[in-house]
C-alpha cells in the first residue's frame, strides 16, 4: 500500500488547475505574477514551482494548453465533406474561435522569444490538420500541387497569424480569399 498513485493524480489535478488559472489570470491581467496564478488555482507558489521552474516555463505550458484547445476545436470540424477549400476555412475558423477567447494572453505569448524549431513544434498539431486538407485539395485538383503541402500549410498558418496580428484586424472574408488565392493553382502566361 503506497501513496504514490494518489499523489500522481493529485499532481495532475494541481497542474491542470494551475494551467486553467494561468490562462484566465494572465489573459485578464498580463502582468500578473505567479502568486496571483497560485491564488486563482487554489495552490501555493511552491506548488507552481514544483511544476514550472519559471514564469516562462508556465507560459510555454499555457501555449501548449491553448494549442490543445485549438486542436480539439479543429478536430470537431468535418474536414471530409464539401470542398477542400471550404473544409480548410472551417478548420481555420475553429482554431481562430478557440484562440480569440484570450487576446491579451496571446499578445503576451507572441512577445516571448522562441526559436524557429520551438515555434514549428508548437504548430505541428495544427499544421498536420491543415496539411491533410491541403493534400486532399491537391489530389482533387482544387489546390496547386506544384508546391509541397507542408510548405503551403506553413504559409496558411503565417497568413492566419498575420491576419490576427494586423493592427486594424483582417476580417474572415479577406483571410478566406487570401488563403484560397494562395492555394489555388493559377496559370501564368
């Protein structure tokens, strides 16, 4: 009879509570410290440090949490029906609706320095879903098949970020048209 399994379950609950609190607190108060997150999570600062060695590590875990939420929203989208273009736009809208709930937090995360490998790894689950739809569109002739699908997925993600980060905001119709134009094969004279 050991107490190890309950501690593991308790540790998982504490980590989940910390991440949930961090998302809410840091979106409402971007400069909030770990003490505020601890209070909102119902844990001590020491408990936070047991899971995350710094605020930066906590923010990295928050990014992972938001990515998981966006991926779950994207997974709820039916990507095998309709045109690949429509499916891709539904996928992007689902991801955007998920992340748009936390504008201040996303702005704070965007200012954190990360290397290109870290950014690519963070986007991998999203890029995979986008790439699958792009490959479907390439097979059916709807999307340009002269460019690699993974490159096109990266371009779509960059367009979505650029639209979200634009100071005056880019509406869905403009983003949709831009994404379609980027992926559609056009013959040049």
